[in-house]
C-alpha cells in the first residue's frame, strides 16, 4: 500500500468544482407548532450569554438532520456544524477532519483512514472507527430507508448486495481495524471519494443513541450526541434551535462563538426585516423583489456561484406525461431568459441541459458549452434565449392535443414559499400564453411535498438539485433506478426497497442506467463519453425541463460577525465565526 499523507493542496486538485448537494427547497415552510424536549427558551428570548451567539435564519424547520437520513440542503447546513466526517469541506477544498491521515492503495480501491487520537463525542464518550463503520453500514441497510443509500452502496464492496439482501452486513467493504483505523474497500476507483467522506451520509452517528431512541433522536437535545464544532441544546418545532460550542470537539480552541441560534422564519421579507433591524446576522432566504435593491444598497449582500439546476420534473408514469412529445412541448414553451431576467433576477443562467455550468470533463473543459456571453449554447432542442412556441404547439398536435384541446386538467405542484410561488405563476403564464393550456397550481408544505413527489402522486412538479461533490455524477445519479430521489419515477426495473410503489416501468431508462454504470467503470475520455451518453438519454427523453442554473444569494452582517464561511458547496460553516460588535 502506497503511503499518502494527503495535504489540503493535493486534495484541492481533486475537488476544484465541488458543489453542495441535495434537494433544494428554496425557502420551504415550517411545520406544526408542537414542542419537543429542550424547548425551555421562548422564541423571542436568547440564551444566557447570548452576546456571543450568532443568529441565523434557516428559513425552514428541516425534516431531519440525522446525517444518514437527510437529503435536503436545510438539514445539511445544520449537520455541517453539528457533525464532522473523516474529511471536511471548506471554502478552499477538502481537508483532514476526524481522520488525520490516510493511505490509498496503488489501484485506488482501498483507503485506510487514521483517526486523530482522543476524539470524543459531545457527551465526552470516545469516538472510534467503529462509529464510522456503523454509520456507513446503517446507510446501506434497506431498513434505514436512506434517500442517499445509493451514495454509499454504489461504491462500497458488497454495498448493493447487502442492500438487496444478497450479502450480510459483515460483507460490506468498511471495517474498523482498531479504534483509530478504518479500512474501506471500493468496487472501483472513485476520484472524488475524499469529497464523499466529507458529505453527511458518511458522517458518524452513535449506535447506542440511534438504536435506543429511534427516529427523531437528532431533534432531542438530550439524545443529539454529535462530534462537530457545536452541539444541540434546544429545539422548538417550527420556531428555532440553539447550538452551543462543543467543548469536546478536537479543535475546540479554534471555535470562538458561544453558540448559534437558528431561526425558522419562512417569509423572506420578515427575515430580511430582522436583518435590517440588527436581529439576524446570517440569511440566504432572499425574496426575488428585494434583490435589485440589495444589489445597489447593501455591501453585505452577495451573489455567489452555485452548482445546481432548477427544473420542472414530469411524472413519466402519469397518463398524460408518459408521452415524451407532451413533455418536450411543455419544456420548449418555457422562455428561460425571461425567467432569469424578469422573474428570479439573481444572476442565474438559462439552462439547456441538466448538468449545470461549473462541472468539467477529465480534460478540464466545461461540460456545458457556453457562448461568448457566458450563456449555454442550444442543446437538446432548447433555445436558452426564447421559447420555441411553434415547435411546442406542433408537438402537442402530434401527440393528439392540438392547442391543448382534449387534455385533462393539468396540475403543477410546488412547495410553499414566496419565490417558488412566483416561479410557478410564471410557468403557468407561459404555458397558457404559448400552449393555450390552463395549469392549476398546487402547493404543499416542504415535508409533505417531498413525500408527494417521492410517491409519484403528481403530474408536474418543481425540482431543484445542488451537487454533492465535484463530478457530473452528482447530478446524474439522481435518476438512477436505485435512487430514492428519482421523483420522476423513471425506472426500467422495479426497485421494491427504494420505490415499492413504482411498478410502471420505463424501458428507455435502461440506456441511461447502462451509461451511468459505464461511467463508474471507466476513466478519462471514455468516462466523459459515458457521462455524456447518460445526460443524452435523460434529456432526449425529456424527463425534466431544466430552467436555470442556480446562484446563491446571501447576507452576512459583517458589522457584527466575521469569519463566517461558505464551503465550496455553499453550506454555512460557523466554526471560525466570531462576534465583533
């Protein structure tokens, strides 16, 4: 085995375009008002010693922040500060975290991680390599029902086999050799594996805590035992949570904040008022109407690159949208430039393919070809500059619905918040004006919306996906058959564990699946070609209609706090933040 004590610089070369992953809700709403243990402090009060507490608007009550179960960006922000993986994503790249060093075999398929001596959980109990082994195998366990199980099973030896009941838990390719040594066996080389080990599905959780307390253990301050820079001390459903400095964190001396209060203010205008009144220091739930004013007036307002795609997804098993002609018609009727210039107004880029700008091929070239103005060139029949109205109408007529006549009632589902409502109304207007079709808008709370999409109980729905690591696979494996996030229900084979409800099969998806598998087994230009073939299969079947590529609008009140970081994937990192006022 070749010894490689990897420095940050070396890792950086592997993850230059790492991005944040998971379902993007764009300011989802809070849930009910019931309380949970630890709700001692009223929402309008701050804890004792709160002069050193940063106030941050999460903008939603996350469905979960259990690292194994989370698949949304809001929970990811919390996990980033409560937990820590073997490696850590920063603003500059990937650096050692719980693991101080690691070795990689010559063939790139065996990693041996060496944990720091003396690691502890927030309750003072020792943290060992066995905690990582348990967490990774928990993600592979079909009984856990992790949406991100595929992000582990696809790579670990016997991960898929264990998930499918064809191998035992002991056969899975991760093993604690001793308290500080973790050996990992991969099926093939994974050039971004160190990025994966910084992602929350790969973070440790305590077996005794999880198994004794069951679902929701992470929301109870008494049982939310974590290993990151902060630990949970308070949570009030739909209102706020409080995290305080974890004195047992291995780098606690570098943590300056006494704590963080995370608010769950859904309305963007209300949150902005809180910031402008000096009550909130960090927020990213910026309403569309406020962006032009903030750009002119507020130096704390930033628009940063964000690798991700906002899109319309079609339920391909629906009676109407099982026809790719209809799906393509609805896609071509969207004016993407009008969207980014008149609706979203945040520097977004019109989208022509699902893989966003910022991701590259093995030769360093952008996957998404751009013209001299930085706009993607026409691809997959999509013109980023305008709607193709006549072609869209012709497609509808070819499908048997000239001018939309004869179509049943069409519904578009989105999760409740101000920005998503405006986007939904813009789509509704374009489909009426360009296709003559009346589309009814339906909205649901974020948690309900997630379940409705996952179960395929919709016709058309909004979608948003942010990359989890710096490779095109982070966007494409969303639509793998074994992905719990394959909300369009696009599968060529049944997946009884991941999607027992999805029994209507789509044979054309096999072409996509084969290309995806080929990309896992090849390197260089051969792998580039396989990734391109996978996106071609997705886009040529019009499973989704990409609208724009994300940017990240955010505010940090630098007159009160400094040292707040956004990681490469735009997760908030408060480890080195400090109150200066």
